């Protein structure tokens, strides 16, 4: 969506003009409520971590990004970020060209 407005409209409305930025008043008219950003990668990370720690997925089981993205209705990028966090927690391991696998169930 392309936002267009006249410079004279901005001056009449008492809006501060900043180069390269849409004025706050215009944004408030378009988006009356503050948009909440739900972290898709956080949602995936939390649920996968719970599944691993509860034993719902077994050690050595392969995790497929595409299937997880479809199941959670998120992008593959969000799943990739979640996988990175799970790797740093020591819960999964990724092998390039092979896939990601459950490393361990418990700490």
C-alpha cells in the first residue's frame, strides 16, 4: 500500500514533517491501535522446547522445517530462528545437507 499525501495537507494539519518518515498523526489514523507483534519464532521455540523436554519427540528424531512451519502456520525463517535457539540450548543438532535432529531430552 502506497501512502500519498500533499505537503500542504501536512502543514495545515500541524504535523511535523520529517524527511523519509510518515508523520505519527497519519500512522495513528491508519492504525488506531498499537500493533502487537507476536514473535512467531518465540512461539515455535517455546512449543518445540516443551515437546523435547516432555519426551513427546524422541532423541535422534528428525525435525523438518517445512512441516513445522506448516503446522505452526509460520514462515520457515521463524522456524530457523527457533532452531538456532534450540541449538544454543543444546537440545537439537543440525547437520548441513542432512537436517536437524533431537539431541537430548533432559538436562
